[in-house]
C-alpha cells in the first residue's frame, strides 16, 4: 500500500488507524477534559470578575494578546501533531520518536525567547492596543500580561505535548494533566485572590503555578511512553534541521492562519475597549460564557485532526472524510442545544461575572448573538482540521486572512465607529466572518484535494 497523501513514497507495511473501540476510548477523555477545563475557567473568571470591572476587561485584553503569541508557536505545536498522526497511522515508530524529540527542543527555545522579549516590551505593546484614557485598564493589563508571560514557555510546552500525545491516540494522559492543572489553578486563584487579597497579581500567580505543574506532568507522561514512540533524552539536545523543516512545512501555514485569527480578534477587542470600560466589561462577560457554548469546538477539532490524520496516514482517505462529516453533524447539533440553554439562562449566568445590574442586562440581551456564532463555528473546527490533516494548510491561511481582516474587521469598524451600533456591531462582524469561512471550507472539503496532498 502506498501513501496517496502524506509522507510520499514510503510504503505502509502495517497501517494502524483507530478502530471503533479506539475512537471511543480516545474521544471520551477529550470530552471530559474540555468540560472540566471550561468549568474551571468559568469559576476562575468569576473570581476575577469580582475584583473590578476594569480587572475583567484587562484580563480579556491580556489573554487576547497571549493568544496571538500562542498562535505564532502553532508552527511547532500543530505542525508536530499533524506529522505525529501521520507517522502513527503509518506505524512508523522511529519517525514518531524523532518528531516529538525535536518538537520539545525547538518549542522550548522558541517560547523562551518570545517570553523574554514580550516581558521587556509589555508597556509599549499594551499602549499600542488600548484605545482608552482609562489608566486602570492599561496598568492592570500590563501587570497581568507580564505575569502570564512568565508562564508562557511552560504553557507552550504543555500545549505541544498534549497535541502530540493526542495525535498519537493517547487522550488519557492529557485528561489527567488537564484535570489536575485546573484544580491547581482554581485552588491557587482562590488562595491568592480571596484569602491573601492579591487581586490581579494573585490571578497571575495562579496561572504560573498551574502551568509549571501541567508542563512537568506532561513531560513525565511523554518520557514514560514506550508504545508508538519513545523519547531518547540525549536526542533532545541534538537539533535535526530535516525534521524541523518538515514540521515547519505544515506548521507555518497553520501558524499564519492562527496568527491572523487571534490578531484579528485582538484588534476587535481593542475596538471594544475603545468604546469604553462599560462596553468592554459587557463584552468580556459574554465572551466568558461563550467559552461554554464553544465547549464542543475543541473536542471536534482534536478528534478530527487525530482521526483524519491517522486514516490518511494509513491510506484510507474516504474513512477520513466520513468520520469528519459525522463529527460535524454531532458537533453542530450539540453546540446548538448547549448555546440555546446558555442564552435562555443568560440573565442568571451573567450575574456570576459582574455585580453591575446594567452590565448583566446588556450582556444577557447580546448573548443571543452567541447562539448563531457558536453553531456556525462548529464547521471551522471540523472542516479546517480535516484540511490541515491532509496538508491543505495554505488554503485555510488565505481564507482566514480574508474573512478576519477584510470581512470581520471592516464590518466591525463600520458598524461600531461609523454607524454606532455598539456591541451588536462586534458580533455581527464576527458572524459574517465565521459564515464566510464555513462556506468556503465546505466547498474546499468537498472538492477533495486535501485527500491527495503529499507532505
């Protein structure tokens, strides 16, 4: 059997894509992981929201900035995961082992350098993004951003190891790590914010502690693996440019796509801050609840990337297509029902993240935009991972650039600053962006080119 898509010219002697029982064993931990992470995240946001309205807005802006930097590292985190899924599907243990070794080395080097530079430049970075005279938001954003960047290398290493182990079919270790990490985070946040009164500093310390813990746990889990790959410690300090180039070949377009998305979201967030602290607080309350309506997105994304990658690696593209369509149908139905429930309970749920009655009322009213956005967004979290697994990453990058930077930001500026639609303009612009990406993605997926690309 020969690769029709993938690591070209290599003969697959014993392909090992997941069976039905393997798929179930893989998916259940991913579901539990995401529900646990989202639930703890909502509790954490509730703790921060009680500090002050400006603190909640500052956390939102700092996190959006961090997401752009995380996107830059996707060249290694996601690129490595795509290659790992292919190698596992082809039963190529040697290449799988070398891939994770080089990923650890280059991820540590890249994330450490980014952290050092951004900690030094935190003040001008925040000044560039914050379009308001409210000094409290600026000062709190700079403080929180610097604290988060201390933990940045540990976060990126953690993300990379989680992605690679999942792409190898191991979702149990990431589940255990995630549950423990989130418990450490919420306990640390409660201790530092509520008991020690450290407010925003305490929130940042909680992230530092939990990310160091999570990184160490995942490193131990990876080092103890002896099945589909095995890490040799001495190889961690011997960079191999041939493997690095292959990771970058699939990772750079993915990273570019992710940077376009998150930098676009960051600019949109700065536009909200420009509307004033009140609107920024309303927006952040809605975004916090949106993490729950989006809970199935990450599950669908991880499942499709792993399954489609392994089926393609085993030379079975039609199975990759079929599993993608099934995940999309289940994810869309589930997301609609979850989002509907959150919107109906909006007035009650918004009260967990603000004590201001007007902010709660406006957030509950605008929360209905989330029903449409979260449901449409399932497509981008199912179709895009399938295209990535097939190596069709440049198309996604170009499509994302057009949808985010032309459609979303153009409409957001027009609706918010020219037509004065307020928060509604932000969400209408985002809905237009997601709709364009979904339609274009489906067209590309059905054309089938992704099933034949060699990476």
